[in-house]
């Protein structure tokens, strides 16, 4: 090993460090703003450019010393960004600088704030493996547009143990003593006053997080403040940070999402944040990380939505660079030199099969992670949740759960094992009305039936609803329709079209459907599937019994749908006279108090 640090102490003069083998730290940036920020943190002057680099290496390097390490800062070619470019830059860098031992991807990214992760502009995100993710999550967009399933192969390597140990050490250090990243940035900009406007911290009022539904209009020129407004109802309400928090740069550790497209969709952002714990979005790390197991450090400059905000880019790049310098300060140069050369690690990996790579990488002290997310599926989920939000149905599972909690063991088995229920289950277009006096246990029996059907694998579609005197969202025909539609929408992709059409017909969800249009939607959805079991509890607790009973008859007698309907209701006059016009006498079953008593004993 040729490496030596003896002759590279800090100096105020440009130093001749003409041997590429002296450099051990690779630092990749995507845009010039990031490489300028990085170079501002070098100790002393930049080193002279090398007279010799590998043939075909067209990278632009900035060389220098930082915290005792010789650092190569490389930036992607102007105007190029994304995974492919990052891969090319790293390959060239490793062939020109064969002794690089640790890698960093440093720059800016769009944040993904959630109620759990209060991420603000100027904060820092550090890729950090947790649970089952490798710190960098790769997602894809191209296939999503085509609506195909997403398939992602490839291993996203983690940085070496040395780097990860330094991250936890620095985390503990910040926790105890706080960080002075902000002060360090100020000190540098006091020296480079001409850069302070671009790289200094913007005013706090330039940090606005718009609600996901507020979309920046594409064609209009102007700032967000002018076009999108600053009214509180458009913005996500966030608490003011305390003075103490404000003084320290906040650092988040977790998953960074890396994709082949620039995330500018607040809904997709929120989905990935909620479901995958993504803290921020960028475009290079996934291309890099298989070629250079590296730590990704990102300063947050916007919120990955449609809004335009360039004000924070310089400062966010400075914050990320300041963090990496603190990290390098914790890493002893001699320990870095003792690490395996990344070039060798990578080269040896390339000739192995994937499973061998996995073993190989384990053997050198890092673990491999394959993480992918089906953005197409997420997009569908987003659409589904939008539909459901529009319907805003009540949730019958609360009644279901409550009744089961109250149930004595064995209750209702007499009915489940009885002939009437067996017949009802077997025959299509069957109907049953269970009636009894108040308090005879109808609701508990309904829940037992639902539970039985849920466990029955032959029962593909099960819809249920509980009318409830005590819950105003569970009393009308409109309420039951919304709930059944929602359940069917979730259970049967084949049946979704009618609701989607209705949503479009109602100004893309800007207006609510009428009760009669909900009836048509449910009818149309049911006609798309082979059969459905429907259990409706306590019709007598409905406040729109007249309409409900008319609809029930339509549903039960329709030639276009196949429903097996089971209802419970007290024997009250309007119910009885409505039902008896169309049901068979044997479809009525009385639940006697004694039946329940027998159960309870
Ligand atoms: Zn805007």
C-alpha cells in the first residue's frame, strides 16, 4: 500500500498531491451547487489537479484534505443526473483513484414530512439501515406509467462497518453536545461573502409545506407565494420549532428513496413515506450504491411536491457537506486506510452470481439489501383511498367487534348448524329474515354469522352492515349503500369500474352522489361479480326504513345480481308488511329468548 498521510498536512498553499493513490475518500455530488458546498469545507487550499487520470475518465474532480483524509470530490457531468450517470462517474473515479476506501453521496433532496417525521427545509437526512431496509429504497416510475408490475433486482449495499460506526458515534456526540453545523456554515460564508446569498440559510418564512391537494399550476410563471398563496388553509399546520431546535440542525436517520424520476407528486410522496418510512427522495443513490457502497447524506431543499423552491438548495447542500465533514472528523485516517479498497470489493463482486454476491458482501462485513416498492400498486392504493375518502363510509367492523366481545362461548352455533342457514348458504338468491324481541341477541347472532362466513374460504365476497340507534352514521339507506360499496370496491377489483365512473361523473369527486345514484352504483358493481353474501343487522334501527325496505326488495329480487341476503329486524308492522309481499314464509326465523338462554347456559 502506497498510501501515506505524512506529507499532506494542512497548508495554505496549493499542494502537489499528484499521486492518485493518496486519496481514500470518494465524495460524489450530482450538481455543481453540491460540489461547491463540499469544496468549501476542505481544510486549506484545494490540491492541484492531477496530471494523470485513467484514460476515458472525463470526470471533473476537486481534490483536497478534510479532517486528515484526502478527499476526491466528483460531480456528475453538467445537465446529467440520475442513476446511470452516477454509476458512470463512480466507475471512472474508482479506476482513477484505486485506493478509495469509503464513499459518500452528498447533496440535496426533497423531504417527505409526515406526522411522525417532522422534516423541515435545511434538515439533514442520513441513509441508515433499520428494520428490513438497507437505508436506500429503490423505486421505479417508468413501469408504473405503463401500469405493469414493478420488478427490481439488484443489491443495495450498505456502507462499511467503519462508516456505520462513525454514524452512530456522531449521533451520540450530537445528542450529548448538540451540533454546530449552522455556525460552521456561517463561519465559512463570512469568509466567502459573495456566496452567502446562494448558500446561506433562507428566512424561515420561505419554508412552506403545502397540503398534498394544493398543486402548483404548471403553466404560470411566478413564485409559490404569489401563485399558490400563503393562506393557512392551504398549508400544513406545523408547530414552531423551539429556540433550542432552531439553533441545532436537525438530523433524521432512516430510509432514502432513490428513483429514476424526480418526485414531484405529494400523494405518491405521502404514500411512500407512510408505507415505507421514506424520509426523502433523490435520483442518484440507487445507481451509485451497487458500485460504491456508500453513505447517502442529503440536505432537504424542498418537499418533493409540485411546488418550486430553489431558495434552499445552496444551504441544504452546505448542511449535508458539514455533516459529512463532522463524520470524517470521527474517522481516524489510518483506520480508513486499513479498509478494503472499494475497487477490489466491487471488482470481485462483479464476477460473482447474485447469491454469491450476497455471501461475499456478508463476508466483508456489510449486509446486502434488496428493497423495492411497486409504485404502480401504490398508485392504485392511492386511487382506492381517494375513492373511499370520497364515499366516507362508516365502519361496521366496530359493531362487529363489540358484539363478538360480548358473546358467550358457543352462542349462535344452533343457528350456524341448523338447516335454514345451510340452505341459505347453498342456494343463490336466497334470503333470510331473523326476527325476535329486543335483547334476544340478534346482533351477537349476526356477528357470529359474519365471523363464520369470513372463515369460509368458499365465500369470496362478504358485505355487512349494522344499523345502530346510537350512531348517526349508521342509520340511513345512504349510510348502508356507502359502506357496502366501499367493501365491495376493496374486495373485488372487477367491480370497481362503476364507482370510478361515478367519481368522474361527479366532477372527480368534487360533488357527492345522491342516494339513488349510490343504489345504481352498488347494483352495477354487484352485477359484475358471481355472487355476494350480504348481512344487514337491525333494520329496525334505521331512520329511513321506508326507503330501506323498498331498496331491499329491489336488491333481493333483481335478475341481474346474485345476492344471498340475511337481515335481522324486529317484527314491527312496517317491516313485516313490506317483507311479506315478497319473501317466503320459511325464510322468516324467529329467535326466541330461550334460544339465547340455551346458548348462554
Ligand atoms: Zn406552488
